[in-house]
C-alpha cells in the first residue's frame, strides 16, 4: 500500500508527496492541521491541505522572510512576526542582535504541534527575547502605534483566516504600528499564478509607503516553485542596504549576493508592479 | 470523468496536470512523444512521461538558454543547438543578428510533432538561417572543429538518449567544436534534487574551460521549479558582458537586470560548485 498527500494547487494542478507515516491530524478552531513524514521532503506541515513548510526546504522561506528586512533596517531592535506559528521566521530573526521578538499567531495549536513535530524549526521559541501572543494579527497590529522596527507577515494564503492580512487597510495599520524608520515584509504568493494579487497589493503599498519593493525566493513546495515577498518601508531601501551584516549570518540560502540578486525580477514580474517601466 | 497527466518527478514526488484533450501520442524510435491540452499550462509536450515544455511557461527556459550565452559572446555568428527539437531555443537565437543556426536533434519526430502542435514555439524553423540536422548530437559535435561561436545543449534528463550529453568526454568535444572565443551552455537539472550531478559536471567543466559559470531560471513545470544552466567559455565572462545588446530584445523573462541577477546563487548552490569559497 502507498499513501500520498496531495495538494490541489489549482483546479488543474496537483502536487503529491508519498507519505511514509501520518504523524498528526487534528481540526483546530481555525483549520485542519496535519503533519506527515514524507519520502521527498521529510516532515511536512499542512494547514487545510496546503503545504506550509517541510523539513527539507523550510530554510529558503524562513531565511528570506527574516534576513532581507533585518539587514535592510539599519538597527532593528523590536520585531513583530504575524502568523508564522511554526517558529521558522523567529528562529532566523534571533540570529540578529534584536531585543524583542513578538510572535502573534491566531492558532495556538499550530505552535504546539510544531513544537512537538518540528523541533529544528521551532527551536527559537526557547529564546528569552521571544514573546508569544495567541491572537488575531489584525487586531494586535491595530492596537500598536510606532512600536516596531520590523514587522514580518508570515501568513497562509489569502483565503480563510489570513484573508484580511492582504488588504490595504491592514497595511495601513502595519504602517502605524511601525517606528518612524520601520519597514515590513509579507509573503505575497506566486508571480506565475497570482499576478493580479501582487499587482493590487503593490498599488496599495505605493499609496502607503515611500519605499516599496518586491523580491523572490525559490521554494520547491509552493505552487510554481517561485514565491514573492513584498516590502513596504518608511525609509530604508533594501537596494542600498549595508550588506556587511549579511556576511556573519549562519544561513544556507541567504547571503549578501542573494540579497542583491533577489530583487532582479524577471521582466514579466517587474511589469506586474511597475507597468510601463522601461527595462533596466 | 477527469483525465490527469502525472509526472513522477521522483519515486516520492508527483506533479499532475488536468488534461482537457489528448492531442497526440506516439512511440518514436527513441521515446514516447505526447501532447496534451492542459487546464493549467495550455499545450504540454511530454517525452517518456516527463514534461519538456508547455505553452504557458516555455518562454522562461528558452529565453534563458539562448540570451545569456548570446549576449555574453561579443559577436556570435554561428550557433549550434543540440536537442531542442521543439524549436523554442532556435526561436530565441534568431532574435540576434546571427548568420547560421544549426539544430541537431536526434529524434526527427519531435520536430514534426512540435511544428504541428506548437506553432508559436517552433516558429523559428521558417527562418532561412536555420539548418536542421536529424542526427546524434554527440557524433555531430565530434565531427566539427573550431566552427561555432555558441553551442547550446538543450537536452532531456541524463537518462536514455541524452545520457552522453552530461559526460566530460562530450564537453571536451564541445570545446573542440567551438571557435577560439566560443562558449557553450547546457541545461544541468535541479539544484534542489540533482546537486551531485551539478557538482560533478562543474568539476569536469573546470578541467576544460577557463571560464565556468552556473545560472538559474524559474520554471514551474520542472521539478522544484528552479533549474540550473551551466556555461563553459574559452574567453568571455557573462559577469562582465556588455549588456547593451540585452536591452533591445523582445522578451518576457530575460533582461539586462535578469542577466546580472541569475548568477546570484543561493548559498547552498554556490557551495555545490565552489566548496569552501567564502561568502560574497
């Protein structure tokens, strides 16, 4: 007998991983949480049957969500992560000399399941600088003003609980929750499959932030294998960041070279966010 | 009833595309050739049940296989494409002011099927500069000396008919078939799944060519979505290419910016081809 986990990436596209063992399945207040031991990717976390992270490729997403904004900000001390209950982004954030990392995850069960089944990913939860808030990220951000140097929105897809995290109204709250030199990043789906979403997010961000950028990361378990991350910044520009701090980090994907290269967008992606822009 | 085409990307990983219509299936002298009309990617060419190209994402691979080497070479006039029977690389090559493009494809049926079912991809076959040779690429290259400015090896995976196109002996023949300032590129599989292959290819190339480089392209229908292309050059270095010629090309993925960015390798990929190299 063979068992396969299948994600319907669209009505016309599926990715399937052979499951060696089902480690965990539950229905939380918010979603189905499942952990599978797969032949290809090691342990795999699925929420509502969508792959969130795997042991083998998690480093790409977590490094790129954390290090690009933290190296861009000249001196990040207070960091907020929205979502990200697996702990992977937090684990990367604390590689920097930050003072406080707040994690605001709506589903406390995701945190508990990941502590149990993904010890390497959730290792950062033990750090004394980390404070966990099991709460709605939209509300949490709305109640904070000028407090954070960096906010990282590590959400699920824009359906279900995470839908509001892709709205212009939310990005306005994020801007208000940031300190005067603050910046934020959020995962913004696939350039191949979600071009319209990326376009409309960037139109909104351009109305709110003086500096708006898009960068890319290669994540095999996400649809199309190429993922976009959007940045809105009040001042610092990732394209002119001092990359010395990138050099001391212990990473497997991110480097100073990757920091520069990830903003080199394929032409069709560049045209999504800056229509009519002449070619560089 | 629903029909799905499934590629076994590994014993543990599958990608499946919903098939609206089976347009063609045959067994040629060398392989199974199939064309499906899919919901996700439009028309899809499969050889031995492995996705070769699709209408929706073919531009990425074909542009990156052609324009990076042709812009790197200071004045390419004579170009050879090995494999590439769909014609996509040829279509991109003839956007440059070359004098001759030779295509050497082992399976003439692939050419005929693509002329019929992929008119946009195979459009370049009509150009008078293009000469088609239905022959074994290994033999073809062995018989040529100092003739080509650029050789592009657009092969299937290193199993079956294409196996010899990944051997050091073949790369030595390629070097001899190149003019004194010549260079070649070849598709060299996935950095996530075929790291050992890429490492050993680069060890071989470093014994043959003064300039050896690796670059990446994002191709959703290839395993992991990230693909590597290797370059061996007798003189010209893509990192110091004059990118003015990149600007006039009609493309959707490639640009001067992408030319620079595609050589910015994720750290784990960089370490594959230059172990022990300090971080940039």
